């Protein structure tokens, strides 16, 4: 199971690299056309915005795989090991509930947005909103994987 999660995260990392490259190129084009050629492109701002949204949500999901999110370790380390484990379980359960809510409500939002088109690119806004349930599902998978690794190794 961990091998599948590792492959998923490997793929996400490369998608993030492509999104970042796209974002850099699009913003560079926007600057060149707006300031050097004095003829701004209408689609670059919108594509940059949507790329940044996808980059942010998928990046947060990917960061869960390497425990890169910030935490309150100072306060947690004030307690003994059994209380730390209980706090970790409670925090994980609360996070999983939130991520599940992201999947359910994000899917509803994406489906509602399929009939609305973006102003310039004319793509369904539901495609942009679809990153919410996708990243929620990836967050659930990565958190569950990290939780099982932590309890197998005893490194809570």
C-alpha cells in the first residue's frame, strides 16, 4: 500500500513541477506583452490564477506526504507520551473529517460550477473547483498513510 502512495506522490510532484513551470511561463508572457510590447494578453492572467489555485491545493496535499505542514510541537511536547498519542489521534481524526468535508462539498461545488464558464478561457469553472475534492482525497490518503507509518514505527 505504501508503494502505491509513494507512486501517487511521485506523480503529484511532477504535476506540481509542470504547474509551476506553466505559471512561470504564463506570468513571464504577461509581463513581456503588457510592458514591453504594450499589448496585454487577456488569457494569461486567468491561466496564471487557475494554475496558482491548483498548485496551492495540490501542493498542500503533497506536503502532507512529507509532514511539511506546520504544527504546535512545542505545546504537544510538554505532555507525556500517552497524552501526545491521544492528541495525535484526535488531531488526525479531526483533520480527516475536514478533508472528507472537502471531498464531499468540493465535489458538489465543482458539479454546480460545470455550467459556468470562465470569462476569458471559456472553460467550465467546475474544472477549476475540482481541485478541492481531488486534493481532499489525496490529503486523506497521505494522512492515513502517515498515521499508519507513525504508529508502526512508534514515532508519534
